[in-house]
């Protein structure tokens, strides 16, 4: 590595250390930053001055420096540095504005207007405009993070392929949104964004190795290894929903046969429940629907028909087989389940627990948790990823 490149990399790394220290522990003095980061006094003074000059931090009174003395304290300038996060998935679209401590200032949820990629991008632009309009100071918005399904190349900023949105060709999502709004944009696979959120603020706080499995209309997995998102060779990791459960099974939209999503997604479960009602095999559910209830996972489970229970059990069995395989491969400290399916405790979650206990190699104890962050987790994770990866560059460092 050339000396100039090595020097620039070290400077960026040290600047990020000072920024992260103030972001996590502020208000802090220079001496506190030095003790936390291990950097020299001169380096801390230089980097904090640059951050102050660029409006990233501000003076925040004084703190005790010992021996009856006080020192100037620094904290993140939360009002003038905001990030937008967008999560576009088959359930709907969520947009958030967060500050540099990843605290949510604004949240918007919308149903998808279309499953075609062109219309989806237009809806993303609209929700971003709505978010910008809600900001007290639109100039404070420094960038956009996008959580996206399918195969994502986060390094290039592309959606490589998103069959869910009839997109089979690479699409420069970051370039399209960046040109539209004049802001830097990062993109990441949506389960990875949720996994990052859980690690930073949710059920996986402080955990270095975790799996996040979203069990919803689609099924995907985010992987955190040694504290960082695992991308594999090309970014096509975590496609647990397309593990083959039955080689001779139904055709999946991905072109394969017998994928987990065909049997265990919320959409697949509801289709089987509707079929059971039509066939006259679920009289209690039919009665609830006749009373005006909508066919939801919760309504189906509350009906307590034997055939409905078996549909949930089969979905939990297949999910357990796939998740146990992932556990055997990655050996995580924690597995976090998100989406609406884990909320069906008796018919799904508890049976899934039993399957994991049977199928995980050596029958070792599994720390299985459910998401604490809900519908906004991927959008918040995408915005937080922007802070980690691109914020300092966005403000000219």
C-alpha cells in the first residue's frame, strides 16, 4: 500500500474514532476522548477542531476535569445533522429521519403503490420528499440510506436483481436517488439493515455474532459476524427463504422449486388457510370470516381449527430446518426473529423452538430472541449504516 494511501486511511480511521466517541459518550472533554480512543492529545485536538469547524459537533458546556478544574465538553450537533432511511419491501415502504445518535425524529409508513421497479422508485422519491418537507431545516439532511430486497451490491450502490419488483437487471439505485436529491446515498440488503439495528439498539445489543431472520411475506436473513455485516463474495448472502425444502415442490418466483418461502412465508400460510376454508376443512375460521373478520395470521390462529394448526406447524417445521442449518453453519451467539410470524406464539413460535432444539447440531442451547424494533428496524438500520459508512465524507472529510 502506498505511503500516502496508508496515511489517508489512518487519518480517516482516527477521525472516525473521535467522531464515534463523541457520538456515543458525549458530552465529553478532549481528555475523555483521549482516554477512550488511545489517540494522542495532538490528534484529539486536531480532529475535534475539524469536526467543530464542519458543524458535526458543538461545544456543550463544561465537564469536571478533576482537581477543581473544568474542561470544555463536546457533543454531537443533533439539530443540524439528520439522515433519511428508507425500507422498500414487499410488505410496504417505511421512511424515517434520524439524528446522529440514531434517534428517530420522523416516521412514515405507506403501502406499496406497485410491485414494478419503476413505480417503486417514484414512490421512494415521493416519500423522501415528504420526509424532507417535515424537517425543520431541510439543509440539515446529509444523506440517505436505503434497505432493499433481493441481491444488493452495496459497494457499487446497485440493486443487482429484485425479482419481488420484476427487476432482473442491475439498477443504480444510489445514483438515481443521489441525482434526484443531490445527496450521497448508500444501499444495503434489507435483512442486513434489520440485523444492524438489532445489534445497535435492539435484541442484539453488544452481540458480535448474530443472525436476524425476517419471517413475513418474504423470508430473509441478515448476518453479523465479528461485529460487521457479512456480505460474502458478491452480496448475495442470507437468502434463507430460497433454501430448497422439497426438490419436487411448487415453483417459486425465483425459478427454483420447493423454496422455504413457498411453505413458510405469511403469504403462503394465508393461501393455505384460505384453501382450507374453501374446502370446508376449517369451520371455525370460516365462521370468523363470515362475521366480518379479515383473514390474517392472528385470526387464523385464533380459530383453532386442527387443519389450520397443522398449516402453521408445517411452516414452523420447515423454518426450523432452515434456521437450524444456518445455526450449524455460522454458530451465532444469538438468533433474532422478526416479522409478524413469531407473534403467533402457540402455533408457530413455540413449535419452531422445539424444532431448533431437535435439529441444531449437538443439541446445544440456542439463544432465540424476537425483534424489539418492529416495522422501522430496516429503515433505521439503513440510515445508521449511512452514518457509519458515508457521513464523514458527506460533510467533506
